C-alpha cells in the first residue's frame, strides 16, 4: 500500500461510517418519529390504509382536545409530584451523602444498605405501601405520591452525590475550616458550589425517574392525582379510538424529558450507570 | 470504589453551645431525615407485609390468625406463578445479551472520532430516556395490523400482504415485546460501552496493530478484559430492571393472550390488586425479593472473583 492511497481509504471508511451512523439513527428514531407524526395527523390520516408516513399538514387539534378535556391535568400532576419529590430527595440525599462521604457515617454497610434499597423490585414494595396508605388515607393524594417518590429516589441521590462529593478535594474544606467557617458553612459555601453540576444532573435524573414511573402511580392513584403515564393507559381500550390522544399525550410527556436529558448529555453516562462509569 | 475520607473530629465550632452541639452531631443529623424516610416507606411496609404473609387475609376475609407457612407452601403448588417466573427469565435471557451485543456493535461504529459524533449519540440515546409506558404505547401503534407501519414494511419486502397480530398472536407476542425492549435499552448499553471503549489503553491497541494481530485477537486479549467491569455493571443494572419488567408488557399485551406473557411483576399485581389475595401476594413479594437477592449476590460474587 502506498502512502498516496492511504487517505482515500480513510475517506472511504469514514464515509461508510457516516452511512452506518445515519442508517442506525433513522432506525432507532423511526418509532419516535411515528409517534410525533401521529399526534399531528387528522383522524382520517391516522386511520388510513395503507398507513401514511407524512401528515398532509401539521395541525394541533389532537393537542387542543387534550386541553379541552382537561387531560393535561395529568401532566400538571406529574410536574408537581416529580418536581417536589426530586427537590426534597436531592436536599435530604445530598446532606446524607456528605456525611457518608466525609465522616464515613455507618461505614460501608450503611452505604450498601442504601444502595440495596434501590435494588428492591417496586412490585414487592408497592403492595405493602398500598396497604399502609389505605390505612392512613394517603391513596390518591399528592402527599402520598411525593413521599413515595422521595423515598424511591433517595438511594439514587445519596449514591450519586456521595460519588460527586468524594471527588471534591479535601484540602478545600480544610482550608475553609481553618479560615473560621463552621461545618454548615463549609457544606453551603464550599461543597455545594463544587458539586453543583453533579447536583443539577442528579436532580434532573431523579425528576426523570419519578416522571417516568408507572407502577407506583398505577397503584396509588385513582382520579385526583393521576400522573401522565397512568393517564396514557386510560386511552388503551382495545378499540383504536384513542390513537390521537395516545400520541399527543405521549409527546407532551416526552418532550420535557428529551429537553432535560439533552441539556444533561455530559452527565448522562455517569447518571444512568449509578456512578459506575464516569463517561 | 473510593474509600471515604474521615475527619479526625478535633475541629471546633465557634457559635456557642447550640451551634457546637449541632456541629458535633452533624454527621448524624444530616443522615437522619433520609434514613427515616427510607425506613418509613421502604422497610416498615416490608415488615408489615412479612407479618401479613403469615396470615390469611383476602378480599372477603380479614382473618388475622397466623397460619404459619401456609401461603409459602401454596407458592410451590401455584403453576401460574412458576409460569410467570419462566416468562420473566425467558425475556431476561433473550433481551439482555441482545441489548449487550447491539449496544457493543453500535459503540464500535462510533469509537473513532468523527465530526458530529456527539450529535448522533445525543439522538441515539433518546429511546432510553422515554417512559417505558410510552415506549410500549409507541410500539403498540407501530405494530397495529391495519394502521401501523411494521406490517406495511414487512409486506413491502415480502412482496405480499403480511398481517401479523403482534400483540395477540401467541407466536409473535414475545418477539414483539423483545423488539420493543431491545429498541429501548440497546442505546443504554451503547452509551456505557462507548464510554468504556473510549477508555481502553490506546498504546496497547497501537502496539497490537503494529504486531499485526487480528481484530478477533485484539478483541479477546485487550478490549474485552478492559471493558469487562462496565459490561458487568451494565448487565447487572439492566438485568435487575428486566426481572421486574412491567410497563412495556402492560402497554403491549397486558400479559395476554390469556396469561401467556404474564411476568412475575404482572402476576403479583393481578393477585394483589384484582384478586385481592392480600396475604398470598405478600408471600409472592418475598419470594421475588429472595430470588432477586440470591441472583444479585451471586452476580456480585462472580464479579469479585473475576476482578
């Protein structure tokens, strides 16, 4: 092989890789495209045989119906439940993580116990929680769901934030202590600013987990605080009557997640691997 | 895992007695609220349901007398339960390696730098972050025999009309579920494996290339050992998720036809929330926890040995 032909081979390989990348992306995004597209179709276009791959025009009547029928209340409920619970989980979890990281509170056992709480299958927890919630009248209320999602996200937040805090150089805290800060000030003025990116990323992922949850919400809601995934299943009826609503609701419930994750791209690998892989 | 740094504890607070007390107890004060919530929502219900699992509570009968291991003995006679465990195991055993393999191949395509790589990666991870119930709903629309594109595409390639009832036909329900599952989670594997592959020692790879080693040999001798820990962690995370699979199946088949695609999570749900077999459901929940704990411990042990 001569030196002159080498670049052309490189270019060919690169071109092939682009072809592969584009094909792969189209393949994986096609279902999402299909979902979004249905949400813009008219009923005639949705129930057209053979299926149409492009809607005649972009029109929003399917979304309008969601607003008119107050179905979007489910999105509002999800925002409140996921938002409040992830904020509480991040505040309490980060404080707890600080103690685990810096004082070794409870040793490795406590840390592992907290992680193991994450591993318990939801179906095994949800039934006893349901019994307790019935007893205390917490079913179908904001408080019950927020409490549950807070508990559900705490192990994740603690585990992740422990990793981020361990990465903060100890010397920074020590010099702040020498300068006369007390421990609370050290947490607030030194540690928090240092872990802020990790803190934001962890909050976003905790929000996404609560937002996407189906099984807890299915069991613990009835009519008042129905969240968006549960609302979505109300449109499955064996009949194909509710396709427009399924698609439009899915898009409404998915767009915020896409936006959040795209912004958090840099932290995605660490966030979804429970800190095991630092991308 | 980094070992936690420990303070020697001889620093002093300076805000008077209460301030000092708050500061001395800080390690415990800040842990307490989180642990309290975990105990309240995670542990207390488990203890309560452990007690319930030794009683005989059903929808019609609030019989709180203790019956010993009756409910647990019942587990062994419950054919539908073992079928559900079998379905769960089957989905896991098929989907997990598929996701790993597809994720690895995707990562291979993007391992060398190319302009716009970040853009492709950002798009490819989107399936992984959507709600599984939305993923299931999407594929339900895709699979629809009259208005969905899958049948249309298959018909195009087959040259004759292909009409497959993906969510009803016993021969196709599992392929349908697994297609949806693999579509959603291969990008998860892709993302983690891409990160792992990027960290493989480049100088070793270059040395191997100079020696004229074949790709298969480089893969076995250098790449796989280097990314093995990430493969293990990713498989563990995904494996635990697959064993509790619920949402996608709920959206696609609701466990049907009959109870053909009923997994252990669906079966537990049916027993607890449509049959109201309270005590028996509690026993099932503990069987699931025991099995999962056993598998997780085994996997973690093997990972330790492999290291």
